[in-house]
C-alpha cells in the first residue's frame, strides 16, 4: 500500500491526516514462580484489551475549524466508527485526547488520542431490556402467524389470489405516501414493493415465501419513516381496511374480471358449479386476511419497541425550551405512550381470542406472550417519559406561580403558555384547564 493511500483517516466521518499509530494487544500472562524452585509455569489469564495511540494532523487555511470538528467528534459520548488506514473500519471507544497548536507554525495543528476496542460488557445491569423482549416475542409470533398461514392457504386453488395480494400491496403503497420518510430508504422500499408485485405469481405457489415477502414489506414501513411511531398509523389503517370483506371482494373481483375477459358474464361475487371450490377460495381469502391483520399487529409491536421515545426533560431543559410550540406539543408523554401500548395490547388480546376460535394454539400462545411483553415495556418506559397533569385555577393566577407550584421551576412558564395557547400569556383564568408537563 502506497504512503498516500495510508494518509487519510477519519473518526465519526471527520477526516484528518494520520502520522503514526502504535498499539498494544496480546495475552495477560501470569507467571507462577516459587522460592527455591527451578521450575514454574505461566498462566494465560485472557486477552489484553486492544488499544492504540493515534497521532494525526490537520492542515490548510481552515486547519482550526478542522481541529474543532475533530475534537467535537472525539469528545462525543459512546463508541464511534474509526476508519483506520491499515485496519479498515473499526468500532472504538475514545480515551484521552490531546492536541497541540504552535503559534509560530501557522496552517497546521497536531492531535493524538487513545482508542480502545469496544468489546462486550460481561456485567450487564440486572434490569431487563423490555424493548428487546418485545422484539424477541414478536419474532416468535411472526413465525407462528406465517406457519399458520402456510397451513391454511390452499395452493391447489389459486383463482383470484393474485389480485388479492396485489390489492394488499396497492394499499401499502397508498398508505405510505406522504409519510415523513428518508428519500433513499423510501426509494429502496418502493423498488422492493414493485419487485414483489412482479413476482406474486411465483410466490403464490409457496405460501411461506409469500407470507415472508409481503408481510416483510409491511414490517419494514417502520424503517422507512423518520420516527417509527408514525408507522403505527399505517398499521392501524391496514387493520381498519382489512377487517371487513376486503380480502373476499379482492379475490372475487379478480375472478369476475377474469370471467368477463373470457366472454362470460361478470358478477360481483362469481360462483363456481363446484361448491367445494367456492369454499376453498373463501378459505384462502380468510387466511390472507388473518395474515394481514396479525402481521400488522406484530409490526406495531416492532415499531413501538424500536422507537427512541425516552426523553428526560430535566436533562434537556435548554433543548426542549428552544422548541417551537408545535414541536413541544409533539413530545410523547407517559400517558400517550400508555394509550398506544395498551391499545396494541387490546388488539393482541382480540386476535389471541380469534386464534382460539380458529384452533391455532401456537398463534394463541405467542399472541399472549407478546401482549405481556408489550404491557411490561409500556409500563417500564412510560415512567421515564414526561407526565401530563391537569390544573384548574380557582381564581386568576400568574402563569409563573403555576409553573413554580406544578414543576418547581418558574422558567417553565413559557412552555405552559405555548402548550395551552393562552390569549393572555401572563395569567391563567378560572375557565382555563391547563396541561402541565412535569
């Protein structure tokens, strides 16, 4: 590798010129020696935690701005990504950082810092990771739902099934329009949706693949939007649309169009001479409808667990106070999280009861486990969120006094005014019901 190829390194995307890197690794060797003995032995006591000392330089007319950006990246909390000219991309934890500016030498500054391998925490906290538990139970529930669909869907009679799946994919495309999405992620998701529509005919012969592909698109809606909480509306809309006879109408509508194209007489609900075939078509529609409903509920659980919803107001007071009124009103409170979580839990309880009626014990058991995990996660994280309380004044009082009484901080008066939109920002009237975030 040429010298020029090894020159540039970066940390958290901030580039600098590497001068040298020296490191330590190996094994922790413990020698055992004994008085008046000619022999002993050495014990391997585990791996030495790999560490390096990186020395670099920034140069150019904007060298000081480069140095400030690099120092900011190095002093951020938590591990970061180091692009190492020799070892490639590594996840490291920064240690001590030092820099040097020389007044008589302009246009350059030197910097050096310690890096340690991130490794694995062998002593995790005793507190359970409730969000991870939701994801674990959701994975198991998704497998149970897919397996149930694979057993219920009859590949021997696929009349109209392609139109039904196309209708579901069209609904997904419609419901995701207008979401606050990341352009690249949305384009990739849309491309995948189009590829799935093109291969529906092949997927119908393999119900397991059909379930994984179509419902995988539904689940990935949470990854397309900037905030996974916004995906909950999409999943709720899917359930609302497919709770009725949409699957049956889609599958029979496709049959009706096929009959008309073949010179027959189209009807809203075409029937075949063979009653058993009609029953199979109806059963396929019911199986896909159940798959869509169950998968949308499981996807809601994924979205809720993956959302970074914990906001500690006391730790980010300056940031929260700088938000606009609309942004501040959008802060998720403990009550709002409980409303979302308990609503999802109620849906899971309903689908668990439906699974009992359908004789699907595996889905019933997993729906119950997932419901318990969602409830535990909701209660745990709701306690970490701001809580909303209602205040009703008996007489006109200053907003600052209410802020002091309810939050212990008069500086919160501006947030109370902006959240409630008082006409007179100095006083609260007896007719006002005040929402206070604490």
